[in-house]
């Protein structure tokens, strides 16, 4: 079922963009963690819309109401359920019902899949808005993982033609300032060039995509499994669940195709009694299992489907070809809002892998 995830940390995601509320239930979260509410609110804010000209002007406070699983600020170990009310909806931007399907969006496939009964308003259950409860759950997982020494950081490695440095070449890059940046980049000043390119796309009534790179440090060796529940499988399952993510690669990724074994292998070494590798082409995963080196992966994020330009489509009502002009409020560039979502998904994935490892103690 598409709205459930996890065998050890169980998530259920619900709601639609223009319904009463969206939310998540998370079962299997450890008991006794004091939630840092300020940091939780800061994460929600990073994803929230209306923060710059590169994101939709739609204003949503995105304040989660925790309905269960937390008592006196601490997790109880029982299912945590949180909802976020939809306070700013303008369904009239979308017409009377789904008729002219948006190229690149899920209007057509969702209509076919649900026999025409889908909640089509504002993208319904397919909307990027559903990533708000994911950030809520991910922020809790991140806080717990940090108590175990795990740190997750991301940056926009590419926006259009502007390319940032990579964690592959800068494994120890300072990530302390990234969360505060609207367009988080490793190379100082590059965010201005990215902003300029995104603004050019916006002025042309177009949208723009790019790549988000994520680094997870402090992971012990031994999380994951071969085959179906490999670290890559679990994490890319979650990454491909993020609307607009179209590609995921680990370490050298597709670059492995050009490397010989002698170039691709990461030599092992003992360092202060610990097994490390002197390079990290594999991105911290060998045989589906963490090696103890940083896990590094990248997600390709497509340009926003809803654009201002006139587009060719079909009318589901008349069965004829048609032209589409979109009037709703959309993100010209999804990347800045997707960064905290990728981090949240990474935290959820690591938590799932962590609990799986705990469940098979020797
Ligand atoms: C945070 C976030 C915000 C998004 N905002 C928009 C938007 O404003 N307009 C739009 O057309 N798509 C937006 N999307 C992308 C669509 O939801 C997505 O492209 C669509 O559901 C089709 O899914 P697919 O791209 O995975 O095939 C957003 C995605 C995310 C993660």
C-alpha cells in the first residue's frame, strides 16, 4: 500500500492538499526522547511555502498538532500521530474538477488509478504538501539519531546549469551553516548564481530542477542487508517517494560505469583501531550494508510540472486535445523546499535500518 512504510518503524501518511488536514502516524519510535520543539518547528519552517520568490507565495503555517504518543514533551513509545491543518486552500484555481490534465503532474495517472474518484484539488494526495508530515516524522528521527552520533546534511549540488562542489570531493565539508541557507551550497557565493538562474526560469514562466546531495555521518558499520533490504534499496525507496525525485545514485553512482576496479575500489586501512577506507567511491555502502564511512547519495529533482506557459494537453471531459493555462500558485523551483524533505526521508530510512539491526541481535 502506497501510504505505508517500514517493517520496524511503521509510518502511515494521510490527507490531501485541500482537505481538512494532512498527517502521519509513526509507530515503533523509541520511548523517552524529549522532543526539542524549537528544532522541530525550525525544520517545518525550512519546508514551508512562501519564504522566497523561488517558492509558491501560498502561506501555510505548517504547525503540527501532536495528537498522541507524546506526554510532557517526551515520546511514550506508543504511536505518534500528528496532523497539520490545511488553512490556505484555493481550490477554484483548479476549476470544477479534473478536466485539463497537467503535463508532468499526476492528474492523469491519478485519475485513471482511482477510477475518477480521486481528490483532485490542489494535487490531492499527490501534492508536495504531503511532505510536511514527512518532515515532522523525519525531524523526530533526526533528533533520536543525533543522540546516537548520526548527522544528516544536504545541499543543492546542482540547480539548472550551476554546479556546486560535491561531498564526494569534500567528505569533511563544513555543513554547520547549511540549514540556515535558503539555497544551501558548499561553495560560498554560489547560491546567488543559482538564484539568478532560477529567477530567469521564473521570468520565462518556466520552472527549473537540479540535484540534492545528502551526507549521513556517524553511522556504525553493519546496518542494512544484501538484496531487497539493502541500504540503497531502503533509502531510494523513500527518496523516490518524494514527489518530483526522478533519480537516485549512491557514491560514484552512474560514474562507476567509467571507472576500472583499481579506481573504483576503496582501499581499507586501520585508523585508531577502526576499519576505514581511504577513499569513499562506494558512498559508505558495500553489499547493501553500511561500511562506517559517510553514506553519500544524490537525488535528481525535476523542474516543477506546473508552469505559467501555455501547454498542450487533453480534456478528460470532452476527450479532445486542448490548451492549458495554469493559474494556481506553484513553486518555480522545488529544490529549496525538497532539501529538508530529503533529509527527513534519510532520517526515517536510517531509523528503519537501525531498528532492523537491533531486531537481529547476535
Ligand atoms: C516540496 C514540494 C513542492 C512541490 N510543489 C509543486 C508545485 O508547486 N507545483 C507542481 O506542479 N508540482 C510541485 N511538486 C511536484 C509534484 O508534486 C510532482 O512532480 C507530481 O506529484 C508528479 O510526481 P512525479 O514528479 O514524482 O512524477 C512539489 C514537490 C515537492 C516535493
